[in-house]
C-alpha cells in the first residue's frame, strides 16, 4: 500500500472516530466545565481568583435523561441560558412542572414544560429567582460525576459550609421521600456560636399548594430568614 492509500485510510478512520465522538457527546454523555461560584461548594470548592479556568471543576453530563425529560428535585442540570443560547449554565432543580415555588417576594407555579433552577450559592447565582422558570427544552443534560480535578473525582454531592462560623452539622432527611430538608447544628467551634448547638434549620420542604399540588419553599426564602427559622 502506497502513501496515498495509507493517508486515505487514516483520513477515513479519523472521520469515523470524529463522527462517533460527536454522536456520543450529543446523545450519551459529554464533559462540561463549571464556571464561577454559583454552585459553590458543590462545585469549584477551591476557586482561585487568579487562575479561575485552572481551578474549575469538570463534570460528566449524561444525556439519556433527555429522552423523556426524566428529572428529579435536586438534580444538577446543564442548560442553555434563555437569553443567550451559546452560554451554558449549571444549576440545581428546585421545582418541576406543576410545583409551587416560594421566593423571597412571591409564590410562583412552575408551568408545564419548565423547571425552576437555583445555584447552591444563592448570593452569587443568577437563576430562576431573577429570570423565571427555564424551559426543559433548553436542558442539555444532568451533571452526575466530577471528573476534574483528580482529588475531587466522584459523584456529585452537596457539601455544606456554614458561613456564620465553624460548625459541625448533620443533614436532616425527609422520612417520606429521603430528600435533604435541612440541617442540625451538632457542635460549634467558636464560643460566640455555641448558642446554636442543638438547633436546626429547615432549608427546603414540601407542603400542599393552593390547588393541592406540591409547594416547595426555596433556599432563599428560608435561609434569608434563618434567625426566625432556628428551632
């Protein structure tokens, strides 16, 4: 086989591999970087302001969920920004179609074909609280695993860091659905925070909305008034 034949075979193999890779990325899974601090501390827990792109987490985004738009409360999804489809955003699903979501100023019903998303770091997140529900058609996949950096490789998980002081906290789970609904202060490592030991905060919970459908109180509505929510 001469050089032209070798080059032709190599080119065909490269094209084939390229097509398979594109198809896999479109239909099965892809890798996406998480930019910014809106999902801190779940993602980008050690952001470096001088080297942001190097400190970004890279996540595996599975796309089989798009076949029937099978999502659950708490899923972290990647979607196109409704105002700029070229920009990808990563947020957590708080409400699904038919849910009532309580915000700081209102109670909103998530329309059919939409979801309500919020960043884990509410102070640094532009999400449904400011731009409204996101069409499910803009969701491009669900983040399931952290692939980079190496020391963070594993399944996506939520790690809480209390910003009012150093605490040891434990999550409170719903006995009915198993979801996390809040946390309890087990121990405070600063004297000025000792008064919180044994107290708990409900972060998110379900009740019935005006029409009998699910009503979810968002993180902002409860955390924003955490002093009143201490029990």
